[in-house]
C-alpha cells in the first residue's frame, strides 16, 4: 500500500482494499508511518466497512491527526463504528471547539452516551489526567517515530508510550533514549517497562500514593478495558489532591469548602452558623431522649455515670461503618442498590463486636458496682446500640447518595445524632424495663 493516487487503476485499488480488509493491523502500522494527510486519503478512498477495522488499530496521537484531515462524512462514519469508550477517549483529546463540532454531527443517542463517558468523578484519576498523549506501535522504527512526532508538532515530551498490536500499553521510551538511538532500531528494543499505572476510576488518593512512592513524574491512565487514555503529570496533581482531601474533611463536619484559614470572621460565621444551629437541634433531640427517662435516672444515679460509655461506644461503631461505606462509594465498589448487602454485613459485624464488648463492659461494671442487674443492662445496651449505630453508619451516606447529595456532606453530624439517640435510648430503655434488678441510689 503506497501513497494514494487519484490515477490508481482498479487492480491496485482492489489490492489496497484487500490489504486493508484482510490485514488491518499490518495496514494500521503502515498508515502509522505515513504522513497524516496520506493516511487520511487512503481511508477516504475506502468504504467504512473496510476502513473501520484499520481505524481502531491506530494509536493515540496518530489517529487524532488523521481524524482532523478526514471529511465530516468519513469522520462521523468512523467515529460511530468505534467502541464508545475508545470513541470518547479520542474526542476527549480534541480541542473543545472541534469536539463540539463533531458532537453536533453525531446521532443524539450516541452523543449523550459519549458525553457521559467523558465525565469522571471529581476525585478520580480520570478527572486529574491529561488526554494529551503520544503513543506508537512498539514495531515502529526510531526514524519513523521522530518523523511522526514532527508531523504531530509535539513540543513537550518526556516519554513516548508504546502499544502492542492489540493496542495495549507495553512500555515507554524516555526521550533521551529516542534521541540517541539508531534510526533503524525498533522502539520496542529501546523501551523500558511501565513502573505503574492507574485506571480512570481509581481514587485520587491512590494516584498520590503511587506518585510519592515511586517518585515518578508521569503516570499512565487506563480505561475500564485496559486501553491507554491519558497521563497524570507533575506536582500540581499532589497539590490538587491535598486541597480535595482537605475540602472533604471540612464538608463532613459542616464547614464550607470555600473557607480558608485567613478568611474573615464574618465569612466563617455565615458558613458555619447554619450547621451549628442544626447540630444544636439534634443535640436537643438527644437530650429529649434522656429527659424521657428522668425519673429512672433520678432513682438510679449510677445510670448517669454510665451514659457516656453507651453513647461513645455506639458513636465509634457508627463512625467505622461510615468510613468503610464512604470508601466503597468513592471507589465504586458499591452503589445505592447494595444497601441491603452493606446493612446486613454491618449488622452481623456489629452483633459479634457488640457481644465481645458487652462481655468486657459488663464485667467491668460488675467489678465496679457489684450489681449484676447494672452489668446486664450495660451489656445488652452495648449490643443493641452498636448494632443500630453500624446500620446507621452504612445507610447515612447511601441515603444522601440516593437523594442526589454528596455522601460526605455533613454525614458525621447526622450520624452523631443517630448514635447518641441510639446509645441513650438503648441504655435507659433497657434500664427502665429491667429496673427491678437495680438497687435505688
């Protein structure tokens, strides 16, 4: 297959078509080494049914340049023939204006699907990555690669990423090696292994961890099918992640993401006061529960001493369940539809932990008070309050997610209210039911 010529006779055209149709990977490697204008002309001369097999085997960077030189009809035909994930990755590398122009030409249903695929969660590798990537076949020679880099007008390059014949990432070539290598060498012969990678939906914390542990400046990003879709570069990612983590910590306790250490006092008041008022109302709810058992507490004063233990233990249990559920939502290990499985798991874990804590706590209370009734009450309260708190810790973020809210939004304030009420209600309610086992005083 050579440079296209409008005077090609039918026999040569038939040979070109047969080569493209029967050997798409080899044809793609040939197009990869050609100037993008010539590669585009070859594809333009063929029906979509022939060129699409070659098209999907062109690597990032090369396929971008060829796309820019295709007619609208050919471009839309080839884009529509692609796997949606690969198509979204290709469109994501284009300039915004060109991207919107092509979106307007696509079928409405496909456009909606592709736009959704281009959206990544805020705290994910996909949201942090740059789609400005350069990759070539590992079979390409150094001379061909340098020529293609000139065609692509690449100005800033630290590593050239390599793909195998199935378009999966296999290695990288540092630009210094590329500059010093013999022109006839294949890129695969001078490549070094990929130290690590992340997937587009990996949390930002995982990206930060790998960048810091490996002390590297570039991290490749793969999509759900294992295809190379972007890179994460530089210290600015670490700074962005630190800001994100700090903002998440603030929202969990009802502080605005916009507030800074040197913000004005009035700004801090406006942002914090509403949540403090909400927290006050929830505290009144917990106090109201205690007030319901005022007579019981007055008669058996030892109950007042043990109240903080019941509330504190349920609070810790709820916080553990909340942390695990939040992590699962962030990593997309679970969705709202998993609420029953998550609740069941936390219930079983809390029951087992509750029994263990009940034995320890009941023994301690009996040793302190000498009252078997008081020891039994605190033991039963531990089991019931910890179980309620664990289920609440799992369900609070799931409910917020179902309501379309950020699961981290003030979840600790909501959970604290539930666990306080659960702790007080369990302890004082059981004490009232078993008051015959207690001695006044």
